[in-house]
């Protein structure tokens, strides 16, 4: 299966701390993307990293990709209450976008 | 900002009935997707659609399911003979055809409840 697997499944941190989520996958990919989902809502694209890239930044987000280990990490710096959501990695190969199981992030006030 | 819209937001149907979930993708997009998310669980790929035909489908997407682009703007998912376990959120997504390195835009989903 191409599916990504995130860890941890759930993460609670204090506001202002950094949050790190990891994703592992099994097959070759074109790129890897991270999405956020607020409870019961649609998925919102956060960041895309191509298979030939190793690191990418967007605002408070930092994504790394290690294709030799088939793994990626998402770092959210200086977390805020509004970052509370589920975060999914998605691997892209040809026409298929396959999501992992997600990490539920809870930012404590 | 362009967005993917899905209707209805919530559909309740009797077991055994057929339902059609509707999506309007972003107008210049050419790749379309349907996903399913059972409450609180993972987002499962159902099908991708490009150039008026299915390009990929998962094991979940069996003969009970079909997709159609009936009029050049709508993209529908038909579920025949619904079962209780079809209850889930169904998400439509679209992306443009500038290669694989483009993001997918998701609708807000249709919550399907089979009773």
C-alpha cells in the first residue's frame, strides 16, 4: 500500500511550543503533501514537497522529506490555539493522492 | 477565491436506496477525486477521474459505486443499494493538470447517514 502512516496518533502541547508530526510511506512518490482538517470539515492543503526536495518552509510550517527512509515530518513552530486540528500527510503518485491516518493535534491554552 | 462545492451537506437515506452526491469542482481543474471518511477515521481514496474517465480506483470502489461528469461542471458519485456501513463523510476534490505537483482542493463534504 502507498498509504502514509503518521505518528503520533494524538499530540497535546502547550500554546507556544513546537509540534512535530511524522509520516512514513511505502512506495515511490511524485510528492508528499500535508493537509489540515478541522473537526467535521474539509481538508485544507498546507504544503507540498517534491520527491527531489529535502526541506520546505511556509510561514510557521517546516516540512522535511527523506526519500531513502520514506519518511516526512511536519513541524509547526510557536503553536496557537487555532492550530488545533487533525493533520494528514498525503503521498502523490501519478493520479492518486493517498492519505495517512492523521495526527490529532490539541493545543492547550 | 475559487472553491469546490458539494451538495447536499447532509443526506439521510434508507438502507437499500440509491444516493447521488454532487460536486462542482473548480472550473479550470481537470482531475477529480472522491474520498470517504468514516467518523474520526482515515480519509480513504475511492476514485480519481481524468479526461472523462476513471483513472484510478480503490478496492472500496466496487460495482456499488459509479461516477459521472454529466454536464461539464458537475461531478457526481452514485451509491447504489446503500448499506449501513456506507455512512460516512464523502469528500470531493479537484486539481489542475499542471503535472503531479499541484495541490488538491477539497469541498466541505457530504455527510451520508444510512438508516
